[in-house]
């Protein structure tokens, strides 16, 4: 990976067209996708596919205790999905290549009247990686919008929902090795990326991380998704992954990322209030390989936070930190080791759909931009 030694920090007028609510705003529902048989999860009937489906189902049922869950399911898997999920989760038949709906699906925003729109980024298998398939997944956003009868804002920017994180003031976190990846947006300048991100999300201030966690640059990684590294919170603090074991390469990475973030400000002009979240004490998985387990990859639902757990002494430490970061919300620990073994975490397999609101937003106006389009 290309390690950059500087921080890019920019300002732009907030888009008058849309505004993405932070994840802790009230949700209408959560979207998920049921793992299909593929090269990641394994062939039909395999132990690994069964393990993935059961792990996804535990997350879905936990979220469903707090808000509705709608699960996209390949038509041939509907019976098995229903058997695992019961009546707690609604199912929507949809062709799928994979099950990381935060990346392949819509990003939901409010228009100027407070109604919900869907931003449909271009999806190309995390930078056209050789192992990935995306013929079906690149259609997921359109099918979600059609099911909901929502306006869909198409973007030619190759981007994934796990590749950015926003706060409530108009700040967005990005990673140079994701949005500027030659496999995603070849030849696209940083200011072009920022312009499109601000247009689609209603943000006005971009903070660029130089890179993500080490394992994310291996064969099956995303090349630096931010949602395993850092996240804004309801309390206004920024949670940052911290690896304390010097035997792990992320020991150096996470300290460098902290140095970068300490020198920047949010869209309100305030210095970031950074809270370190220690990585799990264990640095190796069941196969004795270095892990990238992270508590940052949690998911916020109505009244609760669904926290990745690892049967680790640091699980409860993370719970205490997140309880302060999300006051008044219940912290629900869900074992995420199997999910991480397939390449992601709880945040990666979920996507929030916010409730519509009726006031308090600027009037809707659709700006023109070379990378963008919109359709009803």
C-alpha cells in the first residue's frame, strides 16, 4: 500500500440538495443481505456457508429486537433464510453476488423536504478485485430504490458505504487508498472526489486518512475501509481503533493515524475529541493468523448499539467506552469472529434507512455536477 505522510483537509459549501443523517438518527429499518453460495462463503451445503448464514441471522435477530429488518435474499435461498430467521425479519427476493450490503447497497439521505432518497454509488467489487463478482451486486441499489419507490441519485464515483463515515456537523472521513484507488477511480483527483462526496451526502468538510488497517491490504481486503478504523459518535467524540501489542503491525499504523487525526478539525471548526478503543487482547484468530478484529465496526440502531464481540477480555472495556459514546443506548454484544473470518464485521453487513422528517432542512435543489445524476 502507498503510505502518505500528510493529511488532506478541505472545506466546501454543504449541498443544498441532500443531507445524510448520522447513523444515530432515528431509523425506519435496517437492510441486510443473506449470504449466497460463493467463493467467500463456500459452496451450497458447506460448513462455511452454514456458519456465515447463522452469524448473519444472529445479527439480524438482534437488530430486529429494536427496529424492522429487511433481508435481501437470492430467490433460491428463501426457504433456508426463512427457516433461520423466522418471522422476525422480512425477506426480499433479489439476485446477489455477496452479502456486504453496506458496500453494494444504497446510502440513504434526506432531501430538502426531509424525504428519503437513495444514493447509488458505482460498485465494482472493491476495486475490481480478481476474486470478486459484482454483476448482481451493482444492481442492488437500484432494486432497493424500486422496492421502496424512492428517488435514486446515481453517482459515477466508485465508492462503498464502508469507505466513509460522517458526523452530525458535515464532516466526512475518507481514506486515500479507497476513494483514490486506481482500481476504483483511476485518474480522479482528490478535489473531484470531495466534490462528489459533498454533493451526495450534504457534507462540507473532508478528512483523509492515509491508509487503513494492515490486513485490509491483503488479497481479500477492501484496501482501507474507514469503518473498521474510526467512527464518529452521538456524543461528538471520534472513536479510534488502537492496537497495543507491538507484535501486530497495526501497533504502528494506529499510532500514525492518531497523529494524523490530532492535527485536524471537524466541519464546525472544532478539534477532534479522540477516544482510543483498545483492540481485542488476542491478536490471532483460530487459524493462528493475525486478526483485524475491531470494536469500531459496530452498528447503531434505535435505542441500542450492536457491538462486535470476540470472547475477549477487552469486550467489556469496549462496551463501557461505547456506552459513554452513545448515552442512553443499550450495548448489545454479538460474537463477530465468524463474520470477521469472511472479511468484515457487523457494520459491514448492515445499512440504516433513516426515517423521513418534515422540517429543519434546507429547500431541495438539485445541483449539477459532472459525476452525478438523479432519477425519480
